[in-house]
C-alpha cells in the first residue's frame, strides 16, 4: 500500500520552484534514498512530507491524509512520520530518557511510568540504555543522533524521515548511526533518507532517487543506478561525493 | 559639624517605613511589569502585524521617555485628560509596571528568539501543536536565559522608585529627604538610606543567584 504520494507537488520560495511538479509514490516497507546536489530540493521534498514546509501547489498524501489540510490533520500526519534532523535537535534541558519519553507523554498522552518504560526499551534498541540519565551535552554526536532516532520512534510512526542524519558527524561516529538505521530497515520500517552515504544507499536502500532543480531526474535500484548512472549529471555528482 | 551615627537609630523606624513603601512599590510593580512584559514580549515575537505593532509602539514610547515624565503624566496629566484620579502610591506602582514591562518585553523577546529553531521543529515534527512547543520546549529554555537580564531589570526598577520623590510618595528617598531638611544630618541620613537600598538590592541579587544555581543555564 502506498504511504506517501506526491501528486504534481510544487513548493515555491518566492519565485523559485524548489519542488517543480514532483510525482512520486512510496510504498510501505520501502527504503528510499534521496540524493542530489545542494539546492536540488531533496531536503525540501523530505520536509514537505511532514509539513515542516507547506506545499504551494499540487497535492501530497501521507497515510491517506493531505498535508494541505488543517492543523489537526497536519499533526496527525506528523505523528505517523518521525523525523531525524542533521543537527539532532535534542531538547538540551532533558535527559536522554526524558527526550525519548517526551513525545509519548505530550503527544500521545501516555503516563510518565508507561512512557519511561517504553523509552528505556528504545534506548536499549539504539544501544544507549546506560546513557538514559545523561544530558545531551554529555553525549557524543553519534550518541545524540541515536537518542534522536529513539525519540522519533517513540511516537510509533509508520514512516521515518532522515534529513542528512550523519552529515554533522565525524567519520568514526557515522557508522554507529548508520547501523541503527540499517536495523530499522531490516525490521521493515518505511524510510526516506536524504544522505551522501553511497555505501549505505547501496546496502540498505531499496530505491534511489537523484534530484535536480526540483525534479526527480533518476529513480531506480540503488546498486544499478549508482554503479552505472543513467544520467551524466548524476555521474558527475557521484564523482564529487565519493 | 561632627558626625553622630547614633541619630540614625532615632530615625530608623521612619527610614524602615520608607523602605517598606519602596519595597511595596517595587514588588507590585515588578510583578505587574513581569506579566505585562511577558505578554508584550510574546506579542513582539509571535504576534501578527497588529499585535506586534501594538507591542512595538508601547515599548518605544516607554523606552523613549524618562520614567519621571511617565509618572508625572500618570499623576498630573491623566486626571486632566481622562478625569481619572490616581493616588501617588497607585501612580508609582503603575509607573513601574509600565516601565519595567517595556524593558522586560524586550528581554523576553530576545530570550525566546535566541532558542534554536531546530528545537521548535523537532517539537512540531512530533505532532505537537505550536503552543505546546512553546510551553514545554521553548519556554523552559528561554526562562533560564531570562534570569540574568531580568535580575538586572528588577534592581533597576527597585532603584527607580526613588524618582517618585517628585510626586510625593513616602518611599525611602523621600523619607531621607524629609528627615534631612529638618536636621541637616546629611552624612548620617544619606549613608543610612544608601545602606538600606544596598540591603534590598543585595537580597534581590542573592535570590537570583540561588535561582541561577538551581537551574542550569543552557
């Protein structure tokens, strides 16, 4: 069943069409890797899915609901689409545990005890149970990003959106985050990932999309299109990334 | 003329009564000013054109005029303009509310806007309504950043009460002035007045220090 449907979707910033009539359908269980040069619209495409950017034309359906709907509908969509940011964005005044328990308590209305039990499970899942009572400032970038993934999972989303989740990390810390993401993919989580990690795209991705000037220029099997780019500019782009 | 510190003791009850009036004006003024300042600051930060415009005009008018002029206006001009008669104490408190409110509005606006936008996005992305993001995420973080500049403003407001000598409120400075004009003991009386102010501002500083320590400023 398709969970995300872009229908001739436009996003303008002023006169600039950052998404220029995108058509794209993502099925449940897919791991879609979005790549493309800076300014190609890949982050905007991701941020339109949970309405952090509002579309300016066409339609975009997430789990049966249009992102162009009212605030209540948008909040419903956001509860089905967990997001992980490049800069982690953990709440600095809360411990790792409280960060993860925050969503269930404030969004889902879970009790404190209930939320904490679940949060501990999620922290264990990302390998950070022992850091439950640490504040974000006491964690490495990789650890913070794993807490951020646990926090996004805590609201039990149907799809996970990753916006360059390893771009702010030192090379030796990227792997621990990618491993957690790989685990999620293996459990069958639907994922949309903006990244420059081509090895991850090949090993974990089920679909690769190369964006350019607000269009989808290439859409195919990651191994095939990365090894033999069907498009001159994509070949160029890959040379710069690797 | 030799100094005679024992006369301070004679006038202490009178000076303490003045200090009490100062404290009442300051505390009520600061409390009201904080409420007004938070509202105006949030209007500045998040209000649409209209709300932002109203708050902006208020802040500019207050910041651009001396507090002595403001209290004179409240006490002498308002009765003429609106037929509204306020007693000196009421005018004094209202002046501090309005004056502190304007400065606190700017403090609140600055603190709220200094919180990383990414945190707001993280909250929204979970499906929280905007007001809950402000209440549970931005608010607590901004509050920590508010404390140091807010403490500064509280001390300024407390000392500003001395300017209400011009409308005849019996606060500490006015009390000192009255004693002085009867016995000309300038050194003793003004020293005592200064020490009483220091005790009040010192307690305020201490209170804020404790608050800062108990809360990690992030």
